[in-house]
């Protein structure tokens, strides 16, 4: 899959106002379109490189896998499950990442970037 900025984002454009994001880099869910965008933008800032490796729609779910290299050098693998309601809006996004060293590194970057903007209990 090519990685071009001209492509439509697989979920940000359609997030419901009260959407929920669950991720390996957070202790709990992030709720709300603007808060999710803030997290996704912050995480993306720590990706030196991102390469989608798989995307398929199965019923109301989009499955997306990608590999990334963090700006700190760690390699990361991620699997994203995007749930879609019948009206096309997205109420839930789940992002699972590995290996643990890269997850911990990314979680630390995220905590430094978003402390004070999101509740402190969300951060690892």
C-alpha cells in the first residue's frame, strides 16, 4: 500500500462526536473527536516513517496494519480496528501496538507531549 498524504485518512474524517479510542500506549480510553485527533496527531509526530501493510473492510469494521519507525529509532507494529455505525460514523477505534519497548517509548513521548491536555491517569 502506498503511503501518500493525499489519501483519505481511514478514520479521523468520520469520528463520531463521542467516539472512543483505546490504545496500547494509554491506560484508558480517550473519548471525543477532538481529543482523539489530538492523540493521533501527537503519535504521528513521533513516527519517522509509517508504512501501511494491510487494510481490509469486513462488515462494519476496517482492519488496518502498519509498521512504523519512531523518531527515536524503535520499530513498531500496529493493528487498528475501526468500527463503523450504519450511518458511516465511527464510534470506536482500537489500536494495538508491539513490541513492548517501542510501546513504552511511544507512551513516554505521548505523555510529555500531552501532559496537561488530557487527564494524567491516561498516561503510562
